[in-house]
C-alpha cells in the first residue's frame, strides 16, 4: 500500500469569460496539458475524478458529466467519478483520488475540474445556481442569520453570498477593529500578484486607493474585493510511489494531506471551532507541520474578507492582528507568508469546479520553482484552503491541503 501521493502533472487553462468554449473543450485543454506536463500517456491513467457544479443547472446535463467531457478528451473505459461539493468540489476530487491511491486501487489518477459559467442569455440560472449553495428548503434561516449579526436584507442583482460575507465582515470590524482599508489592502496585494499570472482573468494591478474607489457592491466591499464569475478548467496527475519510480521525481510535489470536513452546529461567535480552523488543524497534524512552517498559501478568497479570516483560521495570525501584518507586507510576495500569489479568486477568477484544483496547480508551480515573476523564493511547504456552500453559520464544506517539495 502506498502512503505517499505525488502531483506529477499540473495544468490550467486561462480563466475568464470564454464564450466560445464548452465544458468539453475546456476539459480537453487542461487534460492534455496536464498529461504532457507529467510525461505520461492517456492509457496510463487508471482512474479519473471530474469536478463540475453548474452544467446540470445551466445546460441541463444532469448526469455522467465527467464521462461525457472526458470522452471528448480521449479518456474512456476507466473508472470515472463525478464530484460535486460546492466550491470545494475540485479539492474534494483531489481528496478522493488521493484516497484511492493510498488504498492501492490505482497508481496514476487524473483529477480535473471544469466549469462553464458565463452565458449572455441565462443570468437568472447563474444566480439560481449560487442560491443552491444553501439549504433551499430553509433559506429563511440564511436571511435570519444575516440579520442576526447586523446585516441587511440581501439586495437584488447580486449573489446572496456577497451579503453573507459583507455581514460577517462588519461583525469582524466591530469585534476586532478591522477596517475597510484592511480589505482594500488585501485586494490590492492580490490584484498586484495577479498581474504576473498569464492565466488570470484580470491582470490589472490596483493600489489601495483604487480598490476603495471602485464600484460599491455592498459595504464594506467594492468590486475589486469580490471574485468574478468565470469559465475555465484545471487538471492534475497524481501518482503513487510505484508509479513515481517510472515517471521520475525531479518535478514531483508530495501531497502530504488533504483534510475534508463538513460544518458542525456551533455558536455563531465561536470562531475557535470554525470549519477552516478545524480542517487546518487536521491537515497540519497529518502532515506533521505547524503554521510557522508554511512558505506559501492559496486561500478561497470569494471576497477580500475571506482572505483575512482564512489567514486567521490557518494560524498565520491571531484575530485582530491581520491588519498590522498587512501593513508590514507579511502576506504579499516577499513577505513572511505570501497569500494568493496566483491572484486568488479575485484576479485569477472563480470557475467553481476548477477552483480547488487550480489552487494546487499554483502551489505545484511554486514548489517546483516555476512560477516566474510571482515566484515565492525558497518555497518548500504550501497550503491550500478551499471552502464551499453555506450551512448554519459557516461554509458547508472545507478542505485544507498541505503540499511539500519532493
């Protein structure tokens, strides 16, 4: 039984508004690039995990989405598992493939996430798809939660999640002295990182002042503090120790742990049991690391507030101390713990099913020393946090992964 799992191939398409592309074409692009990166042929793949969350609602492709998309990419006949777990679908697929390799069921696995979200003619369906990330039979509880923490009734023409995050951000501001400028500084850092990512949806650097002056979405967020809707695909080739002997380890990255957790019932102000904090503790324990060991991080920044709270949950800062760290430059490239060198969801984009895999693509490039102008020098330990949905008082599902230079 192999206890070690390695990333030996990684690829992503450019993210953005790709009106001429389809789930099939995006999948083919990322799969072929990942196989080429790994130096393995299609026939070597023994199992595939396919992540997608929107095609059933936006196109009516309710089942066998992976079998259909991967057949177009020349992958067929092998076990193909479809994975849907909200915004954490991609990292959940990685978790499942890793488990299969550790169990000795496969030696070489393909993990791919593809999402087509931008359609000019169906904005209502896109909005409904986001609403489906909560309990549709009890959406009143979400509205009650927002109001209970001082938020306002969600406004029209924007995602319910923006109102959720905005209400949580205002609570954080009241509780810990966080400021709107802190969120602007996070967004500015992230967009400045994104200018160096050729696959990013937006590659325009921002100053703090420009972020604050951008179009208001819902206080305290401006447009530059919020992730866009995107199309794109990302893929990984994972392998066991046995397969690595044939493939070669010169560019391999070890996948040390992937902690996958769901929400628990807790007091809305009990941040010590936040799902991301629990997942981080589990992932660190399995990997045998501490927060101080981490060199580079990718977090699920649906908003700039998300970055701030995940910095806390990952143990990189105590609550209320992130603002001071931002002013010192701790979390930008060149700082002590660079966060989202890829440009994060804010600049890179957020094609939901591809997002978690794209985080690991970025960290693989960082640990290989192949990230170009956004390279974090000397990176050896990397962490990815990927959460999705909303249930109770937090995300419905979260993964935290630890990667290590092999």
